[in-house]
């Protein structure tokens, strides 16, 4: 049974992750710009309904920004695992995560199998 991915396979995953990283960084920039626009616009304290809508919009923007930053962190960790050549090894079972799964979710650290943990 295969214990780790080849250097060629790791390079393939790295390329996927770097492309995703660029997209996530663009999303982070977008959401940060949205927050800056709200801050620059200021508030009209006399319009309660508008303020409620702005609060809701700001909360949504902060949520999206937080999500993207977490995703960026997950990508960075996956890239570190590639450099250490531990990428694709399930943290629960110690077995290789299915390549098809990694191609879809390259930041995953767990397989979908119910295999026994390797000692």
C-alpha cells in the first residue's frame, strides 16, 4: 500500500493550492475594501432602519472576511505539509487520503474511510 504521494503528485497539489491561495487573497482584499467603504461612508444616526441594514451588512462582511482568512490559513498549512512531504496523510488513520478527495478539497486532513489508526 502506498504510504505517501510522489513529488510529482505533490507538485500537482501545490499548484492547485497556490491557485486557490491567489483567489482567496483576492476575496480577502475585496471584503476588506467593503469594510473600508462602510467606515468611510459613516452613519446617519437619524435613520434607524438604514443603520440596522448597515449593521447586518457589516456583520456579513466580517463573517466572509473571517471565513476567507481561515481558508487562507488552511491553505498555508497544506502547503507546509507538502514541503514536509506529509501532505495527504490522514491525521486519524495515518493512511493516505484518496487523491480524488484531495483534488476537490486539498486542505483536508482527514479521509472518509473508517480505517483503523496506524500505530
